[in-house]
């Protein structure tokens, strides 16, 4: 029995946060945890910035820009560790600083190596945070050991966004991590980083620590992957809009994927793919309220006919409607339409079509003027800015007859557009004007959750 405990950057931002993590990990000792950690908050950004400064030829400035980052690591260690351990860590920080300075110089000199050097540089955020957390745990009386994630996660050489390779990653992870567990120590690994099979450092893309946690969890076939953040799991609605919103106890992977679009607080479907493949539950826990059970995302969710799980919404959306008689009975029209968005690298979210019109929603309206002029060659274009998307999610929707009636009754005086039900049949999505979105979400929450004192997930 093993559990992955992944902590994000804010959970290791300073001594108080690190000590809190040590207490939480210590209290989970019985479940043989393996800890995966992000860089201290802001550190990856600083390292990235230094590579940008260096690429402009300003190596001295690039090196200087990291001084406060290294000082922060040292002062945190000094505050949280015994003098001997703090001194030993300071030596490692100085070595890292020297190595990074050399890499920044190289990156100014050899533009063709920039991506590879970027990974070698930014990986230090996780290298240092995992070392520091292992020491803090040790200081708190928890037997722990840093394990270099680059010896575990084997990737291709697609620098800055490398792809983990199986089964090598599984084999190496087990070989490195299991002996540490067998010695009764808690392994601590940096997330986000890996290496090619010939040992060149890579990173998995920004925010990649969750992905690392899922990969390591799949490799070790753990019982649960815990993602520790500073929110109480997934809520039934945005608490700023619906004060009585409460934590959803359980979501299916599919429900979590539908909700992912509506907020970074929910797991990105890609990051938990390795967990989904092995049906490993992923629990979102709150490091500020460690005794709350958070939200568990897993293969099965109990569906009761009236149960929906959450009402998500997103403002600042633009909707586009293209109407053309040419569409009627013709093929190739939709392709031509989507090619316009493709050319402008603009993501389309919700789409609905009728015989002669297509409506869709966009988050990013920055290329809108040129998109409109190209769309006008296809038909009449109508744009509505200041829209919001509301998405009602729940496996229960599959069997819920009358769901549309219930939704639209609750908001019968609010005009809606772009109504769609995804192929997965677990979401019901539509657009309203931004000014009315809070009112609509509040009423829907009342309608669906008033009988549920706690989530009937
Ligand atoms: N430290 C990396 C980042 O900020 C990875 C992560 O936090 O997940 O992107
Ligand atoms: Mg981070």
C-alpha cells in the first residue's frame, strides 16, 4: 500500500508552509507515502525569466536576477533547519547557482541549444525544493530521502515539453523508489522534471508536477494519488458567486475533465491520464485544512437520478454566429469555417449547429477582427461579446429526464443561447449574458442543491 502526496509551489513557499507539509506527511506515514513536490512558488518563473534575459545577451543581468531566488532558498533553510543542515543546503544552493550561471552563459552563446539549456536551468527549482523538503522532513523526525526524479522519469528529447516513455519510466521509478520505501524512508521527488535515456535533463511542460505525480503513481501502482493545494477540492459552484457552495465528495474522471475547462483548480485531464489508465483515484486535498477529505476523482461515481455534481461558469467569453444558406445540404462548409480558427490558432470551446448556421464560443478574442473578415466570406457573421458559459456537470444527467426543463424553469426569464449537451451526456452547457451569470448560477445551485445538506455524490 502506497500513496503519492503531491505538493504545489505555494505549499512549499516558506518555512511555515514547509513545516505544515512535514506535519501532514508525518501524519500519513502509515500509508507509505511518496512525496512529489513543485518548485517553491515563483521560482520556476524566475528561472524562466533568467533564460530570457540571457538569450538577449545579458548574461550578467540574467545571473543577477536569480540572486534573490537563491537567497530565499538559503534563508528558508536557515530558518527551518539546524545550523549544520542549513549550511550543507547552502553549499548545494551555491553549487546550483554556479551551474546555472554556466548554463546561462552557454545559452547566450549557443542559441541552437537554448531549449535544452532552458530545461537544464529551470529543473533546478524542483531539484532544490525536493532537497529542502526532504531535509525539513528529516528535521521534523520523519525519515526521508530525496530521490532524483531525473533517474526515474525517462522522456524523449522534446525539450520544454518532453513526453515520458514507458515502460522505461515505470521500470526505473520502481528501481529507484521501492528500495527507499523498503528502508522505511519517505522518498521525496521533484515534479516536472525528467531526463532522456542518455541523461540529458528535460521538463514536462509548465504545471507538469501533477503529471509527474500521476506517472509515479502509475509506476508504483499506488492506492491513491493526492494532489495537495490550498483549496478544498472541487466545489459545487464558485463560492464567490454562491456562498453556500460545498465540496463535491466524488467525481468521475469524465466529470473532472468537463470541469477542467472552467478553472485551473481542477485537474487537467492530460495530467491524470496515467492515473485514469490504471483506475487510480486522485484526491484533491487542502493543505490548509488537512483533515477535510477533499474531492476524490475516480473511475466510478455513484449516480443517483437527481444528482448533478457541479455548476461551473466562465465569463469573458465571445460567441460567434455564422449564418449561410450555402451550408444547407453542402459539405466542406464546416471544414472551411474551422480552418479560419485554425489559421488564427484560436481555440473554439462550445459549438452548436443548425441547418443554416453555426454558433460557437471563444475565450480568446484577440484575433477576432481578422477572424471576422475571413468568416464574412462564408456567410453573415454576428458577434456577441461579454457572454458567459454555464456548464452543469454530472453523470446523473444521463438518466435525468426533464433536466432541461428543470434548468430552464429556474432561469426562465434569462435568455440563453448556444445550448449543447456533450457527447458524453454528462454535461449540459449554454451561454448567457455576463451580467446575468451570477444570478443564473445562484438560482441553478439553489434548484439542484437545496435538498443536499452535504454533497450527495
Ligand atoms: N514548477 C513548475 C511550474 O511552475 C511545475 C509545477 O509547478 O507543476 O510550472
Ligand atoms: Mg509551480
